[in-house]
C-alpha cells in the first residue's frame, strides 16, 4: 500500500511533532536510509516476520558528514526538540524491512527524508492533534484533500505521572492519496491501530502505577499549587515514549507493526480488471442460481409436510443430473451427483462417431431449438451427449430432462433422455421439429461410420439419427453451423481452441439477438425495417431468422427488464421524440 504511517505527539513545549513514521519504497533507498554501511558493521539485528526481513543498519559519520546531514534534513533543528519530541538518537539511520515477495522496502525514521513528504506528514500531524479531533479527543477520524492527501487519524492518551493531567496526547495517522482505498480500509486500520494503541497504553499504565505507588504526584502538586505555572512547566522536562513505557525496543517494535500494517492493508484489497459487461450466459447463470436458492429455501420451509417424494415427475435442469431421495424426507432432495464416465469428449469427437451427415442434422435441430430425443440404456452416454450438444446454445436456451421413463412435451425441454422401452408418440416421430437418436447395441462388426478403437465404451454402440423432416443435403443452413463445422474439420485447431471459437461465435450471434430484440420488441419497428436490419446483420436467410428468434428466448431477465425500464423512463421517451 502506497501510504505513510506515523506516530505523532503533542509536546507541551513545542506543539504537535512527528515522532516516528514508516514509508514504502519501491525504488532504491534514498540518501540516509541505508547507504554508506561500513563493511565491518553490517546488519546489527535481523529477523523475519510474515515474509518481511527487518534490519537495523548503523553508519559511522565524520563530524562534517553529520553537520551536513543535519543542515540538509527537512526536520526541525535539535534546539527545537526536547526529549519528548525525539524518538531515534542522533545518527541513528532508522529501520529497514525487506519484503522478499515484492522487493519492497519499508523504511522507518523520525521524519521523511523527502521535503514534500515531510510537509505532508507535518501538516497531517498538526491537524490530527489540533483541529481534526473527534469528540472526547480520543478515537478515529478521517480528513484530507486531493492536494495534501487523505488521513486516517486515531488520537489517544498515554499515562505520565509528570505531565499535566497525568497524561500526554498522541496520535497514529495513515496518509495516502487514494481516498476510496483509505475509506474501504477503515475497519481494518481501526482494528489494527487500536491494537497497537492498547499495547502502548497497557505498558504506560504499568509504569504510571509503579511511579504513583513509589512517589505519589497528586499530593506533591497540591502542596505546590500556588507555584507560577511557567516555572512549574519549565521545571518538568518532557519524557520520551520509551521512558513512559519502559521499553527500550519500542521503536523497533513499532517499525515491525507499521511495516506489517502497510503490507497487510495493501494485500487485503485487490483490483480486478473487468473486460466489458457480463455476458448473457453469466447473467442467466446468476438468475438460475438465485432461483435455486429460493427453491431450496422453499424446500426448507415445507420440510416435514411431505413424507415421500417419488421419481414419477422428472426434473428439468440446466444439464446436470438431479438424484432424489424418496425415503429420506429430512435430506435436501436436490443433491448434485457427478457422472461416472464422460463418453462423448467434445463436439469433434461426436462428429467422428456419428458421421458428418448425421451430426449436421443433429446440430441443425439443436441450433433451431427443436426437441432432441436420445433413447438408450446407458444414462452416462445420454448425459455426456447432452453436455456436449448444449455447448452450441446459450445457457438460457437449454432445458434438459436427463433421463425419463415417459415422454415429455417439447415446451418442457429441448433435450430429453429416454429409456429404450419408452414409446414416442407418432406425431413426434413424423414431426420436422424433432430429431431422435436411437442407441442400440452394435454387432461385432461396428456399423457406425468411424470406429474409435481407443474408446471401448463406444465400440459397443450403434447410433441411428432420424427426423420426420430430413434435412436437405443442398440446404445452406444457419451461418453459425457452417462456421462450427469448419472449426471442427480444421485439424490444426485443438479442442480447447475450438471451444473458444464456439464461445466467440455464440457471443457474436447473441449480440445480433439483442439488436433484433430491441428493434422488434422494444421499439416495435415495422416488418420492412426488420428485414433491412436482418440484411445488415447478415441473417436474412430463413434458418438464420429462425435461429435468432429461438435464441431470443435465452436472453436474461436482467437485460429485458433493463431495456423495458429504459423505454418507460421519461428521459428516454423525450430523446426518442
């Protein structure tokens, strides 16, 4: 996280002062932070915590170097600092932590070395301990602007037996330029900074109680109540925070806490790149998931009312098989059961098994929205066929009954799996709006077009594809079908590449469906204009028009309601007029 965390103190002699700050460096260390190490001294202390390696580096300066460093430092001069305003001793280079994962350095010192950062931290320190204070003078507050950065400030008191009111005023501030990120990090910063404050206050309280027990200050001050205030204030020198907490390693501990705070706060929120709006398949899947959650809540509410659930009514699903529990009413009867074996691996595999003519007939009926009926004994085979064929359609156009013991009408499903003994009505067998795939046990010499020696599960089956209205061989067919077949026959394309091509083709034609839906259903344009639009979209052929009308049923409710609400709004009607 590109931010600075600082500990500030309100000195009774010098006003608000910055005691200790930790900043993030993505580039080589600035002058004075870690350069000039003598070979013999090296790293004095080193430890690792949470992937961060901490080290304290000590440098030796000549008097001239020390004088030049002091004159060039943006911080206050030594004459303007008392013991309470100083954290690190003169010549101490500060603390450095190296994050091995990101090659980021966390550097701690009393003041930032960069003059502009020093000015920003200084202003935030003054505001946090003067005007930007929450009621009670203790607690968190947010302030800032675009020019000087935004600040999360938490003020608190530390017990001191020698201070006025027996306490001194401090604050911990986090400064960054990203207002939204800082606001979103408020709960995290509040919890962690509150923990640091509690630890400091706990240490100081123990020291305060020990000092009060040994030499009570209240009675002593009562005896000197009429001493002039200025003389009394100058007589009690300010005390450092290490003295108040009796912790010589206080600054090293604060450096570790601040460095971890910056690392953890930066990694808890990540940005995600969204490439465009969600697709129609994504919206439909979200809507189906919401419907399933509502349905499961309804099952929970009606639990106990029905003691048995029979398998007489098959479930319409989006392609996954539902197993029911008829004798166990206490269990949720919608548990998903994975199939044992995926027989058909891809569309290319199915085309090789069925043969090009049969596959084209089957794919044409799938794309047109006609009912596809598979009859076979092997439920896994039927399920795998549906899983492969459904990839050619938008999610909203898929209605599957995986396996049933009776025929279901086309309005209930466009993919229907049946056992071999189920009788299909004669009007369906002669209908041009249905295609039937009969799966029989093959003889020793397989008669289906291409034998797959590597797949023993298919060598025992024979597939017969029939329809009441056979597809004419000279029929052009929908454009998307021709492109799908071209991709499947191109052996230079892998199965994964073909899948991505299919996704792109579906998205292309769903965009055409959206345009047609708005043009005809929302704007209510005449047929002549609709025909011109279809010509522009390259979908004027009969099969393409039927495909667009069927795919229109797969549009999400979110998209449709959005268009309708836009039309009904006054602003849209004025713009149209």
